[in-house]
């Protein structure tokens, strides 16, 4: 697998965390398990953002999901 292919795979997989965060943020009565899942995925995206493989990829969905997840967890 080339470096570009690996970066694309990481990006696409991180998109799953974005989708999950966005889904859980929309749940008004989250369980403790939901909140744990939300927290894990927020932390996962924070780690992904630190990778040095990014070039021209749009990382704004990751940042937006992190902010939304953190806001939901703090409310």
C-alpha cells in the first residue's frame, strides 16, 4: 500500500468517527455507554489530527466533530 493509499484509508476510517459523533450528539438522552463511545471517538479524532501524513485533505469535519462532541459531553 502506498503512502497516499494509507493516508486515504486513515482519512476514510476517521470519517466513521465523525459520523458516529454526529449521530450521538443528536441523541438527547444519551446513556453512559453512549457518552463513553462519544468520548472515545472524540479522543480518537484528536489523535488522528496529530498525524503528520496530512497534505491537502479537508480536516475541518474532524475539527467540527471534535468541537460538537466536546460540547455535548460538557452539557
